[in-house]
């Protein structure tokens, strides 16, 4: 369903929102695509061209700019910030760098995801981590810059 409406203090313009998805008030969604059965909490800003898969949970105060693609069953904790330009400036040229978050990843509260990285399937980003490079599948990364602390154990 493509939505263009203003909720109480929210702006939703040409957003494609899947069936069963809940979008709370005070959210800005611009020309993005959100899958089925997601939960988008208050104070989330999602820009044009962003794609979010099915069954994702995006907690409050998250910023997702153009160039980000998020897979299925991804958790994004409160206050997570994605970026899309390595050398931002107020005026002049800028270069969009795409970021991919693969299925089943989890990103802890307050993490910062720099542009041009891939977060692998099932990876966990620790709270407050600053992700500056690709994260392997099933890796648990922490710190600034984020480093692999260990890998998730396989379930028997």
C-alpha cells in the first residue's frame, strides 16, 4: 500500500508500507519501502529509496538515510544512526555510498553505521559501536571502531 498522509506530528509521503506493519506517531517516512509485519517506533526518520524487509523492528530515534537497504528480521536499537557520505559538507558535491544490512542482524542502541559497509547475516552490533568496515556473518562486533569480539555459536 502506498501512503501519503500526515498522522499526528508525522509525515508519510509516498511510502510503501507492507501489510501488518505498525508505524507510530512522530515518524517521517519519504518515498521508502517497508516490508510486512514491521514495527517502526516514534521519532524515526527514513529517507527516499530506503528499503526495509519483513518482520523488522526499528526502535525510537533512528535515522536511516538514502542508500541503506535492510534485510528481513533485522532489529535496530534506539538511537542508531546510519550515514551515507564519508565526507559530508554543507555545500558542494557529495558521494552516496550504499549500506547493506543482511537478514537476521541486530544493531544495538546508539550504534553509528558509517557508509559503504555490509553487515552480514545474523551479525550483532554492540551498543555504541562505530561500524567503519564490513561485518562478517554471525560476528559480534563492539567498540570504536567496531572489532569482532567473537562469533555466535551454532545451534545444534
